[in-house]
């Protein structure tokens, strides 16, 4: 696959989205990105697994990291992309258009064209963002090349409707287990049904009320949801085990330990195993460089409800924000689509900030 970085950001988005790259299957797209960006002499290119980094070294006073993940959630009949209109607005429809290949396309075009930016830039395109944190390409790169993460500010091209979304919620996943005794379904009273015992778990989650928590001027909304349930042996057997997987999105004012304590409190009396957790990120908008960026792109700061890798930079003491085309509500949706004009607007905003003197 060949990517033409002289094409428009819209055309690049089409090309990138039409290269399937579900988490764990990003090699073809990573190869195409590396091949395309390696021809530009103003960039040093580094490859680690399926993560590609391109960086300038112009001796500027400040360095900015600009990153985007190249993987998507599974395709469901929404590739290849299509040009359509929704309520009279031209949009590009298809998997990855929102989360987050339109942002990646903007980054690739600017990386190729900006030979004299006002700051040094480290561009990062990485794999496995949509799955567990242990596989995240940015995290794996940080373990072997922490020097590549030295920056004064970071921007993630995650969908934000072309606005600036500060920080992000944290995320925690847990398995809640109930246990019973197997028996023949014709004599159910002899056994103890583990699936039935999970009913109070679902009731507590259904009755859970999302809290809104202010953090440094932005209002973050939390949620706690059942995302998977598994149980059963056969069609004529009372099950002896059931699992409910729960995802808790928590405000960045909490630590992962705080989040664990809270979910255990909500589900007190049940067996709970924490399987994955990632800290959130505070907004970081008090940093002068962040304020300059927000002003330059003409955006109004908002909170990011989903987890993104701004948290990874925040943990390193680097203020980070999300800024990209696409409506976050359509991320992972089968009707995923991005307004074409929004792709151009984000490109103009980033270009203006990175070149204004």
C-alpha cells in the first residue's frame, strides 16, 4: 500500500481508512506510514514494532509531541469508506473515520509539509490503543525509548469535534463472579443458579447514577456499566458460575486506587477481580503553552469523557490535550462518519499554531 502525503487530508483519510487495521493487525498500515514518511529529509524516522515516530531536530526552544493511534475496533460492514450527506452535510462514512484516522491523516500531511515549524515536533503513530493497556504501542515505546517522550506539550488527535478536550477520564475493568451448584434443569431446586445470583449485580449497575465531578474548571461525567456477561454449561444444566464484566470510567481527580475502592464499595458482597486500570489525566490547561494553543485554534476547552493517551503524557508531567476531527459520540459506532469540513478545519488550526511566529 502506498500513501501519497501530497494529497489532501480528506483523501489521505479515505486511503488510511480503506487499509484495515483492527487492533493487532496494524502492520500493513504501519508499513505504509513508515514508507511514506521516510522520504522527507527534515524528519528522523524511528520504527518500534508497529509504532512509527518522525521527529524534527531544529534546535527550537520547545518541543511538542503530536500522536495518534492507527488501530480501530473491529469492522462491521463499514469499510471501504463512502462519501455521503447527512442532513445536508458532506461526511466521510466508515470505520476509523472518527476514531481516529482523520486525525492521523492530518498529522501525516503536516509532518510531511512543515519543514520549518516554530517548535520541534515529535510525531507518533502507534498501535493497539483500543485494547488492554499492556499492548499499547505508545506504552511499549516509552519502556524502551523514554527519550522520545521529552516534550513541553502533547496533542492527541482523538476526536473532539474540532474543539480542545482537556485531560481524560480514567478507566477500570473488573470481573464480578457469582458461583452456584450444577444440577439438572428439570430439578433446578437441587442446584444453585449462578446466573440468577448475578441479578443483584445487574440491579446495582442499572441503578448506579453517573456523577459529574468538576476538575480544574471542566466537568467530567463518570459511568459504571456492565459490558459483558458470561455463564452457562448446557441447555439442560443449572450453571455453577457466572461472570459480569464491568467498566468504570472515573474522573481524573481520582487515582486508580480510588476507583478500585469505589467499585468494590458499589459491588460489596460480591467477588470482584480488577483486570485492567489506567489513570486519567487532569486538564493541564493552566500551562502557558496549552493556553497559547487553545487561543490559536480558536477552541473552547471541554472535558474528555473517554480514556486517551493524554494520560500517558500527563503521568510524565507533560500537559496534554485532545484535538481532532470527528464526533466522539460516533467513535466505535457502526455509522461512524466525520464531516469533511472538520478535517480541513483541524488541519488549518494545527498548521496555524505550528507555523505562527
